């Protein structure tokens, strides 16, 4: 699996026609005081390769601070994919994670996205206290 999109956004959804809609992509959030619990949406799209067919894929997100200390990790339910009906048809898997995250202090936090424990995307989010 290859992560082709990985962003923090205000809103994301998969439409009935299979298109991924993402709006309000950002990389910085302001909080009136810290620590603060912030609602964020992590939106991801993965391209599925032939080697991925029939294999359980374990997707996890590890939220790391600037010193690479892990604050929290989340695991999605394992997924697996069948070969497409038409040869050569590209397959994509969209994963939208609405999260409520407690940030203990200001800093740049990284959402480290892993598939089968291999990092496939790193999404930074700066958290700052408003003056």
C-alpha cells in the first residue's frame, strides 16, 4: 500500500461515486489554553498494489512529539483487498479518522501513518496557544 494522500483537514468524506472530498486542509491549530483537546480529521488515500491482494493490512497512526516520543497510537481494523475484476484497474482505499486528541503543550506533532509497521506517511501539525 502506498499513501498518496495524507492530510489533516476540517472535513473529509467519500462520496457514493467513490470520490474522496477533502476541505480545509491545515498544518497549524491555535488553542486558547494548553493543554487542549482538539478535534482533527486525518484523511488518507492509499493505492493498492498487486502484492497487497489477499494480505491483511494493519494500518496504525502514531502521534509523536518533536523528540519522537510517542504520545498515543491508534490502530484501524485490519483490511484486505481482492484483485480487481478488470486487469489493470487501479484500486484505492480511503481512510478517514476523526480524532479528538489531547495536546499537552505547544509544539509540532507528527501523525506517523504506518502499514504493517512500515511508515508510509508523516503529517505534521503545529499546535500553539493564542496570545
